[in-house]
C-alpha cells in the first residue's frame, strides 16, 4: 500500500526536494493528477478487499462500491466530477462493481466520497451514501486541499464514534488528503443499564484479569469500558457483503432478498459461537419474514391480556401487576418471566401463521424428512438443507451454523465412531447428527419492565472441563423495526444521527457476557471465595462483569445466536408506552426466538406446559 500512495508524493515540507516535487505536481495537467489519485485510491481499496477474501469468502469481483462527488462551486465541482469519473473507471478496471452515488436505494460494501471540504459531508448525497453503506463497510474520503490548509482543520463530527470507528488519514499531498472511515460492524445500546459506568477508563488490574481469561483480546491503552464493548461487539459480529445479501430472492413479484452466507462466513459464525458463546449476524433475514411474526405475537398478547383480565375465577392484570387480585401463573401458551415480561409460545394468530409457513416449508423441502407436528420441535437431519422462501425458521445459513455448532468434528477421529451403525445409522461417515429445532416463539417486554437478573438458561452438563460442545442454544431476531421516533413513534426514543441509528433505544434488548459460556469465566465473575471473605474481590468482579457485558443493538433482519450457558439478561424497557390512546402495543418489544437443542436433550422449561388461559 505504501508504494501505491507514493503517487501522492512526500508528506514533508522540510526539504527543497519536497518543495520542488509539490510545485511539479501542481504544474501537472489535471488529468494526470486525477489519474495518479484514482490509481492510488483504487489500489488501496483493492488491497483492502483482497485481504478480506480469504477471511470472508467474498471475491473482489463481488464487491460493490458507490462513487460520488459533493463539491460546491463551478471550478471545484467540475474538477471533482472529473475525478469521480476517473475513479469509477479505475474501480471497474479492477473488477469491482460500481453503483451510482446518487442511487438512493442500492447498498454498497464501500464508498468513495469526493468533497471540497468537510462541510460538504452534510449534504444530502453524502448522508445518502453513509446510510446505504452496509455495517462494517468503509468510506474512502478524498478531500480537496486548499492552499495553506492544515489537515487539523478538517472536522469529522458527522462521523460519531457510536456509529463509526476511528478515522485514519491514509495519505496527503498538496492537492488532496485521503481518509478511511469504517462503519461499526455492531452498535450497542449505550442508553441502557445506566447503573453501569461505561465511560470510565479501564484500570490495569481489570485489564490484566480480563486478558487472562479472554485470550488474545487485549484491552487497549487508555480505553474506556464503552470503547472495549464496541470492539468486543464487532468481534462477535458477522457482516454479510452486498453479494451475500442479494443471493436469493424470496418473492417472484417483489424485490425482496434473503442473505445467504458464504461457506467461510458460516465457519466464522460457528467459531465465534464456540469461542465467545454468541454470534451476531447483521441483516441475515428479510424483514418481510420477521415483522409479520412480531405483529401476530402482539395480536395474541393483547388477546391474552384481555382474556386474563376477564377470567371469571382468577382474573389477572398483566399490565398492572401490583393492582391485580391474583398473581399470574405460567400457562400453556404463555410463561411469565417477570412483571411486564412474558414468553409467548402460542396463540390463535401465531398458530395460523405457523401452520401456513410450516406447510409451505415442508413442500419446499419435499423428500428431506422434515415433519412438523403442531407446536412440537422438528428434528433436523444431515440432509435437511433448509429453504429461504416460506419461513426464516428454516433459513439455510442458520441450519448450517447449527449443524456445525452441535457437531464439532475431527476428521481423523470421526472415522472411529462405529457406534453410529446403531439405530439405523449410516456408520462413521462424519455427517452431522440430528438436532431439535423449536417453533417460533417470542419474549414480549412491555414498557416498564426492568432489567432481569443475570442468568444462564441451561447448566453445563459436565464440570471437569472448561467448556464442552454446545447442547442448547437460542436464535433471537427482533419482530419489529427500529423507527426514527421523531416522525413515527413518540412513545419510544430511538437515538438517530443524520438518519442513522446509534444503537441506543428505550426499548431495551438483551445483554450478554462475553466468553461466559466457559465455567472459568462465569466463576471469575460470579463465584464467591470459599472462605466467605470476599470483600477484596467483589469490586474487581463487578468491574470485570461490566467490562465483559455487551448490549448489542439489533434491528429487523439481524439475528443473535447464543449458547444457553452464556450469562445474559433482558434489558429494561423504559419506553413510555401508549401516550396517544391509538396504539396499545406502542413500546412493546417482541423478540422472536427459536429454542434449539441436541436431539437427546430434554428442557423442562419448554416441555412442562401448564393450563391454558
């Protein structure tokens, strides 16, 4: 890359040679300068994406870039337009795809943005580019340098740290400066859990203790708890490319797609789950498949509230738990988690949609031994490849990740598993063994619900090693779209900057503790000393827990898969609720889920169903 940026000349003004070089550069014909600038930036982008090919499985020819210029003034605008044209030619020459910078809808993996100065970054075109960039995408910013201008004069306030990683100056010349800015792979809900002091700088003792348990993930110098959380959240996140996001249409009549991950990114997802206890995949699912589920969940929740309020023998007020005559129970269709937070497994609207989607999915996967029986889990076998169309429950990438998670394998050892001839098996062929895929359910958190107590959903089966392979996990995805509350929903506060969500929301979410699916990490964070004298360690444990707690921000289409041994808790929903009298569901958060287990594992919480409401 250093050789590529040599086209800009030296950064130093201290020598006569450098001064002469700058004068010579200014004397060049504009198209020569444009050519060298375009070549240098394109080489840098090429090298950047080429380095990702091996780690993501996405080829250079599949990458999509937007190129645009935003410069005011006739002379500067004409110059920027010529540079834009030449940049586009160079990018295409390198085999990458280019979408128009003024195209308001096409997503892009990276963008080249040419501006006269940083004030131009507030233009509609610049904002549009930043919104279209996928999570983890990169902006290459080319800024026209004015005479005697210092790079320190550039203001990048429109790239807030909640959304963007630190800006780096790649190179400067007398004519242009080039900066690289990367969108964060995953945002966090910094508005939540105000009892945690995330702004403080991480102390040396805490950093050393965390590094001891979290392997090669080091705390940076003078890093705050929030900065560490943002890095850790991105570390457990998969960011599909535009090519992956548009691999398969789910409708023959609409431009709706589902993301199909590369084999490499499926392996990456499995590794993150095994190493850290969770993985976040941005934009895996089409909202067209998840939002309808959120809607029917809220319909059935409203019906359940009314049915319990009007129960003749045992009336219960779910929305005002302190005022009701009777405490709510756990029911066949719905289990209580805490006040104002329920686990809704079934209801008339849910059953109708479930039956429709399962029937369509079974037809799409004919011959794959998929049998859905009412609300019971489905056995997924090695030859169940899934289908992207009818239901997100059978999404091919989700099934592939689950197969790999539940079936860790050493090829040299799997050949010795001769017991697989039993029970009609195919012998030691190394194929994935079956697992149980639960039906779609939802945890509904109402406005006023508090932070849950930290917990794990299932125990470790053995305690002689730090972490056995996963036997139980959950798949979460929002059943709602995060809306810009200034225009859509005054009862909920979602923080937006220039049309981009910062990740903060009063609706809450799920907090998870990084690496806590390991016994050693959970013991470090929560176990008291054997002698009962724990005062010295209590403060350190609390700080470590705050450091490793992640509050990932999920929007419609994102998924979270986590090992159920991972420590986690539901975050308080501090929304106001229905303030207009027009929408009783305002502020209610339906988080959709799938319970997934090894075929031999029995979960009493799921199987022990009580009387209906």
